[in-house]
């Protein structure tokens, strides 16, 4: 039994800090810096500096590929139905797309049909 304890002690001594528990310390300057970074990250989200997901999806409506267009419209309708926060902006974007004369008529018709699905 003593040989096992000696062997374990030897292994722990050779590996150093891996098996020892050390208390993590932070000085006052580091703590203030971390607190300021967290505060700035939280206020940036509140001020609207983050781009909502629906904006990136709406940009995909002008894709030349029909499947990408269909998925963008589908995702926008899904977001509008699930999120009351973005509903008015999504409806506005889709109406503008449907009313624009430069867009293909079949795509404008798809958008108008999907607009009726928004609750």
C-alpha cells in the first residue's frame, strides 16, 4: 500500500499544478475592465447595434435562385408569426417587395399569398 501512495505522490510532484487546486485571483483593475466590457456588450444590444435576423433573411429575397427566395419568404413569415416584435417591419418589407414593379410577377404573387398567412 505504501508503494502505491509513494507512486501517486511522485506522479503528483512531477505533474505540478495539474492536480493542485489553486484559487483564481483578480486584481481591481482587471475586475473593472471586465465589468466595463460586460456593460458595453449589454448596452450595445439594448441600443439596437445588433442586426436582427430578419434583415439578413430579407436580403435573400433578391437572390436569382428560386429556392433561396422561397426559403427567405417562408422564414420571414415564420418569424413574423412567432415574434410580435418584428412583425410590422417584416410585413412592411414584404409589401414593398410585392408592390415593386421591377420584381418578377410570379415572385410578387408568392409574397402576396404568404402575406395573407401572417396572423
